[in-house]
C-alpha cells in the first residue's frame, strides 16, 4: 500500500511538470562553452582572413583562388549566423528577451546550413588553416542547429500546452488528486 502511494505521488509530480531539455542545455555550462568557442572562432577567422589568409590567397592558382574566395565567403556567412544565434540565445539566458521573441527574431535571418562548396580534393588543396577554421565552424553550426531544434520544439510544446483544454485537464487532475488524498 505504501509503495503504490509513493508511485502515485511520483507520477503526479512528473506528469505535472514538463522538462525542457533545450532550455536546460541552453542555460548550462555547455552553452557557455559553446558561446566562448563560437565567438573565439569568429575572431580567429576574421584575423586569419585579414592577415595570413589574404597573403596565402594571392599565391594560389586561379582555380584554387576561386575556391578560396567561395569558401571564405561561405565561412563568413556561416560565422555571422553562428554569432547572431549565440548572441540571441545569450540574451534569452540573461533575461533580456523571451525565448519566443528570440525564436521569432532568429527566423528573420533564417539560420540555415552553410556547407562547404568545394569538393574533397579541391578543399584539401586549400590552405590548411582555412580548412581547419571551416571544419571547426561546421561542427559549431551542427551543435547550434541541434540546440536550436530542441529550443524550437520547447516553444511549440509550450504553445500547445497553453491550450484551454490542457488547463481544464490540469484542474481536473488536481481535483481528483485532492479527492484521493481525502
């Protein structure tokens, strides 16, 4: 008898609370590390493209120069999306804007995948530092897309749970719980 009572109490606690995995991750140390990593990569890429990268691109054969230009433009676009997303999410974490407002704002700049444009062999002939920065940015982009999907699902779940029928069901659950306790 005591065991079934304990099980009912635990299931009542669990059923009344929706756990937001995306929100937990976004406000965790993992997000802070992702933010630091992403913003450091933005700085590293900017420095590289303005210094060594510029010099290296001038020494490349024509077809590699074109590939370098294309990859650097894609990299720049990818990093702008990454930085914007990270800054919006940090603003949510710090309470400056709501998650719903951030989702709406993020949809305006359409955070989409910016894959590599060069084929394997052509990409392999580009300067090693450009390759490394590009691949690192793809890993960060993938992590952000995954987290963004989790957060978007949280917002959609929250919107669905705000339906009047859900509120009514919650009130009925509470009423029956109080009857069972009596």
